[in-house]
């Protein structure tokens, strides 16, 4: 198995492990935890693709044994919905509600398309700035990913944030693993927070709630990502994300509610 497949493996009994090395400053990345929980829940519903998934983050994810528990809320012809938890150390880490389906199968009206948007315009991947696991503060997650930031949006790394809460770049796995619908849950939380381009420290941004809508199965190749924050107040922020595949198809949308960097 690839590193991601190994790190998100869930047994038939729901047992799994939060793996070391998928963290940011010692706390497991929120997108990784979401993918781990989703992999367990899709066993419960027996549908391959997380169409929409929302998680409330109740405790930091620390390396060690864990389990995914869940139950089917409703199973229909096209979609099945499950509620569940990712648990570790005897306590819930994530509370999850998710709907799964088979996106490759399509459905009524799937031939109609109206898109008011387009992928971010980025330099070629090789001309973008690689995200290091050792820039600013430790991000071991980046040893497993190939994240390349648009040089314009990467100025915060050199202490010169743009003043606009926006970040864009490319995503691929370092070991070449194809990006599927489960991996999109990680992709949606893999780039640096957009608020790093404001006058804020580059540090851990704890997630309170995270929702991802998976809109299509990605075409082969790296994906382009764009994340923006418009509102920061009361010690909290929202971040909206778009993920576009190599064919220019929107494959995922995300919204995250998080605390300011710690």
C-alpha cells in the first residue's frame, strides 16, 4: 500500500491507527483525520465516494491506536448517510456526519453543467515553491506530500505576507499515489492557511468544524487548489477552498471554521 493507504487503513472491526508523520507541530492534520474517519464510515455504508462530509473536531489527534464507529442513518438508491466518530484514547476526536455515493455512476441531470468559476492560474508545478516540512515550524505532513505554492502567495514564508488572505498551489503525493475522492479530504486541508498572508504568526490553526463537498472523481495528475478567508473576528476564521483536477474540473469544495493561529 502507499503511505496514505497505510495511514488511513481501517479494519473490518473499525480498528485503525492515527499514524505519526501526518501532523502539524505534533497534532494530526485535520484533513488526514477526516480521511481516516471517512474510510471507516464508507465500509459501514458500502459506497465508495464521500459526497459530503462534516466533522466537528473535539480533541487533537495524537499518534496511536484508534477506531471508527458509526451507523447508517439512511440508505437510498443513490446515496447513503452515516453518523459516526473517530475515537482514540477512550475519547472522541471527531464527530462526523457524511453522505456517500458512487460519483462515477452519475445520476439524473448529471449531463447538465453550469460553472461560474475557473481553476486558479498558476505557474507550472516545477516553477512553484515547494512546501518544506521544516519552514517556520515543524510540518512533518509535508514529507509525504508534494505541495507547491504559487510564488506570489508564498511570500509569508519569507516574512513578507501579501496582506490578502489567499493561498494557491499544486498538490500531489510525494510517492506518486493517484488522487481519488478519499484523498480529496486531505487535499482540502493540505495547503498553508490563507490567513498566513495576513499579519498573523505561522502556527497551528486548530479546526473547529470542517465540511468538504466532493463533486467529481479527479482525473489523473496533480490538482490545483485555491483557499481564501474573508472574515476574521472573535478569535475565529472561516476558510473556503476549491480543488480543480488536471482537466480543469472542479472536484471539491470546502469550508472550515478554525481558531486563530496558536
